C-alpha cells in the first residue's frame, strides 16, 4: 500500500468517525467536495499544504493522515 492509499483510508476513517460528509469536510478545509472525494478514492494526490488544511479541519495532527495503522492492510 502506497502513501496515497494510506492517506485515502485514514481520511475516510477520520471523516466518518466525526460523522462528517465530504461536503462538510470540504467546507471546513476550504476545498471542493469533489477534491475530497478524489483524495479519499486515491485518485488525487494531496500536496503537503492540503494535508495540513484537511488535518486542521478534522482537528488532528497531519501525521494522523499519513500514519499506517493496523486497520490498513499492506
């Protein structure tokens, strides 16, 4: 699993844990819902500044978005 896939899985998990829609998260982060969806699917790569904006919108450290956890398969 590459870093883009790890980011996608963590983003989806963290967003859903907060009961946020992609639209709500996008609004908080100042991004489009379409872009959030593309990142969650692993169709788009996010620049580090965007990872920071998403992390801030979720109230987590940016490292939480790129950390490989036990819930993410190899």
